[in-house]
């Protein structure tokens, strides 16, 4: 089911690109499907797998620290004191936070140990998740040329349930899938990949895990700066001025990339509440592991939008009768 669901999502999300490529190639849908499949496979096998392996290593290290009750925290760097104006204040703030968090961690460490098991299970599931992604890409490639027939089948199915709204519901489902897949999941993946590359170049500790956290924060619409800002501060304490300046500019651009890309890739504003996407992320991950992290919010968003459209239709019908 996760493979079929993700294949369908990929087929719907990339169908406009498939149609454009097929048109450029003079009406050759099979060739266009092969090209898109190879490009997607290159992304999955290349940077996505690299980021995934780095994240798995970070998750395993975190799970080990939780299991032993010995979480490693970064103390305030002494170089902060030499910064003009804000240096002493920032050092004091960091030092107080470090001491308070360290004390809190020691107190709650016994209660955090049970989280080690699920984290290790999530890390162990990454290999299976990668294989599911690869199979899903292949299946989506076979679905591309049959898009019109699949749309017709979906329209006939909806016509049996909601004959007057079947076309609207079908269009709404497709638009929601593309909006979440491209504007939420896709942008989050791009942002996490770029952040991960920057973390690696800066030799940031636990770079893969931090990039994975950026991915989660981006999907649930919280934003990457929650991770990027502490990293930028750390860079200025550990690197020379030129390197720190260049990396800061890079991370600021990465932090705003969702603001720049979403208007370009989302054909309509996403009306799905953030809490629905968040529940989809949690539920999908618990149910289907890594793949569920991506398909959970998409499926739940489609269900939400269709339910809201159904309610609005019923309300209009009741108003008309009144």
C-alpha cells in the first residue's frame, strides 16, 4: 500500500512535467516517462540517499545517547565573549541555557530512554524505505503514459458517489496532491538537501540529523530557521570570518527558499491547516515508516479537502432547500 500510494502521488505530482516533456519530444509518452523516471532515480539514489544515510547515523547516535542517558550538548564557546556589543550577552544566554538544559536532561533522561527503541527502529527502517522509494519511482514511470485512463477511472468512481460534484472533487484531489507534494514535501526536501550540503561543508556535528530535522520542520510549516540560526552562531565561533560570512549568506538563502519556491510550484494556496499536515506526518511515520513521513500528510490533506468540500456542498444544498 505505501508503494502504490507513493507511486500515485508521484504520478499526479509530476504529470504536468511529463505532459510537457512528451510534447517537447513530439508526442512520445513512453520516452518522456523513461526520462522522468531516470531523473527521479538519480535524485533518490544520489543526494537523497546520501542525506538519508547521514540522517540515519545521526538518529542512531541520538538513540545511543538516549539509551545510555548521556546526551551530548554544546557548551558556550569562549570566542563569543570577544564579539562586539552582543558577544558577552550572547555568551551568558548560551551558558545559562546550556546549564539549564543539561540539568533538565539529567532529570528527564530516565524517561527519555524508552524513545531509543523507536528511534533505532526508524533508523533501521530507512533501508526498506529507500527500496520502497525506488520501486515507487518505477511504478510511477509506468503510470505516466496511462494518466488519461486513470483519470477517467477516478472520474467514474467519483460519479457513482457524488454525481454532481465528481468533476470538482477530482480536480480538487489532484490540485491538493500537487500542492502538498510540490509546495510542501518537494520544497522541504530541496531545503533539507541544501541545508545538509551546507552542514557538511561547514563540518557541523550531526549534520545529517540536523538536515533531517530541517526536513521535518519544513514539512510541518514551522520553518528551518529554528535549526539554521543556532548553526550560524556556531559557525561564527568555529570558522574564520570569510568562511563564516559565506556560509551565513548560504544558510539565510536556504532559510528563505521555501518563501521563494512555494509561490512558483503551488498552483493555488494551500488551505489545509498545519495541524492536519502535522498529524499526517506523525500518523504516516508510525504506520509506514520513512515513506509514511511523506505520503501521510498528502493523503490526510486530500481527505481533509474533500471532506470540507463535501460539507460545503451539503450546506449549500440545505440553504437552497430552506
